[in-house]
C-alpha cells in the first residue's frame, strides 16, 4: 500500500536550526526524505554535510528547491530528485532528515532499520518515531526535533525482540 501524500508545510527557521544542531560535527551523505522547498538540504550543505540531497515527489516543490539552490549559488552542488522515498536505497546514507506525517513513521522505521548503516543518524521533525527512543532531542512544541542513532535503535529493537521470546 502506498502511504498518503503528506501535505507540504515548510520548516520554520528554528526547526531548521534545531535539525542541523543535531547533525553538527557529522560527515557523510545527507538526505532529506520529502525535501519540500529544499531549505534543510541547502542548510546541511552550507554546514559541510556532503553530498546533500533531497527526495521530493511534488514537481512544484522540486522547481522551488532547485531555484533556491541556484539563487544560493549551490546549483550543481546539491541535488533534488523526483523519487519515491519507498523506492530509494538508503544504505549509503549517514544522515537522514524526516519531516513527515505520523502515519508514515511506522513503515518508514522498518525501511530505515533495514537499510541504514549502524553509524547513521536520523533526525525527525514535528513528530517522533513512535517505537524508537531518541538519543537526543532539541526544542519545544512544534520546534522540537528528535535524533536517533541507528546502532542504539537496533540494540533496543533486538533487546525487545529477545524479551518477547522469553
């Protein structure tokens, strides 16, 4: 089943700042799943997270993201791709940004667990992953973001799987 399209809601400057604060000092490929107008990808690139790319299905938002990249002088340095996040292989991604609706989180959690490397970090905005415990969080209310380190998430998942077998 294809999850519903998520209504676009741009990230606030504070959400962007909080998200990137939780990625500070990290390296490796950074992707924004459902990248909207591209503001998180552009800021990630600015802060040295490279390559930085966004996946977005809405053609208007892709145009806006590419325009913003061009205007910022990052044309050809960041990428915005019209790809379905369910069909993209994320096994080479070390930083994943997700500002998606709660209904998308459970199936996405399964995909991320299956594909991401152990050293990957996932930062979720607006809504946390319901079954994961964040390694850190920043902000309050609508500005809050949650960071999940895949090694910890897997350790916790294995622990609860073993407990349920006892």
